[in-house]
């Protein structure tokens, strides 16, 4: 694909309001993951999740009391980290930390309602002159955002925005995050049925790339696939807090799936606060819903679909504290790979990838809804997680 900013990659489109009645009943992914059962063990309390995105609306009824001051890196643009210029960041925060407090306790819940959200706002990609400039801007600001999140105490970093190219500075920032004990999760993109372009930072060494599955527990047709995929989570028909008039939206995207994975990590870390980032990630991998055909991993769902309930109940041995459990860092350290490439992109067709996913493994979803929105002007937005959002 041409040099195009993927902007809200995991995001979506125009907001479509959701009906307030039975909001929790529409959150199928919480039922599938047995959220209420998990919340008896952990709600994520004591863990801070950084949402590097479009800002987070702190006064959203389902997010009140959950959102920290944060930091605004969108220089020259109105507002601050609590000003969501697109609605995407609020949706991600809602999927992670929604408390259900809206409408007298009839609102939407996040998978980890006890966590604190650290909003880190990035610039609008449309503020750049063209696609190349937007990509350059993204790769210049993202490292600063990651450093800020880590230095502010975030153990989990959720990135639902992306670009079509990586950079050495982003790679360095990710290494910094890992060295300081954090985990970085990013959506692999929503263009699996439209050329399957590789998105960054999901394809950056040390970043856990997240794909999306639907209600049938298979990779969705639009979720990107390839060797950059490490795990998957629900990302279809997702309902959560947002900036619409009703305060609720339905959507889909690998950005939503990423939020679910970030929340899963927070649940585990809250239960085991002394574990390192390597141990939390290892337990997530060891308890994952692996591909149903018996393969260790595939290009559709990676090692499988995240299962925090199993990780909380039967975590097993977390293993060594100082050994990163995924292979991409070691691969990147070899002389041949470029500093911004995680692993070579898969070249096979979507049909081939789907035929080898063994049913897509076991589980879950993301958020977004609405019509597909092309974010404007000379910059074509891909949103790797560009959730299609519709207000309810």
C-alpha cells in the first residue's frame, strides 16, 4: 500500500447511537469470557492502562473516576487529553474500564472495570499535509507517547492507531517499555480483505500484535493476518461507552480486540502484582485458546484467543521473570532484520490463511460500529483498528 497513515487504524466510522435499553445484555463478549466470574477474582484494580489514541472523554458516565489526567501530544489542536476528537479513544477506554454506571447503573462495562486509564492523545493524521507527512508525524510522536506512558506508571500500553511504516525510534521506544516492565499491545489492522497491508506498530519487535475474531470464534474476514499476529480477541459487534449523544456505540475492529487483550493483561497483573511483564505475557500465552487444528500458531489468530478467566483460575508456572516469551525480539536482534520489521509479512492468500486456522481457536471480540469513514483530504486513513462505529 502507498504511504498512508492508518490513523485510527483499529477504529471505525461515523458514530451510530446505541439504544440505552439493555446495554449490558448487548455485550456478548463479556458473557463469552464469563466476565462476572472473573470479577470475583480480579477487576484490574491497581493497574494503569495507557490508551494512546484520540483522547478519552473523562466525564463519560461509564468512565467517571477511571480516567487520569494524561498527556496531550496533539500540539496546536483544541482541547487536551480529555478531549476526544474522534471518539475512538473513549471507545477503547470503555471496552477496557467501563463501570456500567451510566443510566443509573444500566450502562456498559469494560472487561477490567477496576483499572485506571491514562489517556495519551496523538495528533490528528488529517492535520498533516499528506500521507507521507502523517506517517512521519505518527512515528515521531508515538515514541514520546510510549515513553510518557511508561514513565507515568502504565503497565499496559494499548495502541489502536497505526501507520503503514515503522521506524527505529518506535522500535527503541518499545524496547524501553519492555525494559521498564510494561507490555505493549497493538491491533494488526482491518484490511485483511483489502490487500492485507502490514500495520505498525503491531509489526514492531516486542509489540504483541492482536487480531480479531467474531462470535463464531474465527478470524473475521477483515482482520489482517500474517506472522505479525500474536494473539486474538473478540472484535465484532462490540458495544461500549463512546462520545455519541447516547453515550454508547456499537462497532468492530482489531482496535477493539486490542482493548480486550489489554484489559485481560490488567486483570492478570492485578491478581499477581509481583509478576513481571514477561510472566504476565507468558501466562496469557500458556492459557490461550489455541488453534483448533492442533497447530501451535497460525497467521489468523497467532497463538490463539486470549482467555483471562483460565489465566486467573489456573495460571500455571509464570516462568522466568527476565525472558521475553515471544520470538520476535530475538529475531530482530539478528543481523538481517530491519529495525522496524517484526517478521516478514505472510504472502499467502486470505483464503489459505483461513483454511489453516482450525476454526480460529476459541474466543472473543472488539468494539466499533457505523459506516466506513474515510478520514479526509489527502490522507487516506486505514485504521488498523479503525472500528466501524455506530451510536446506539
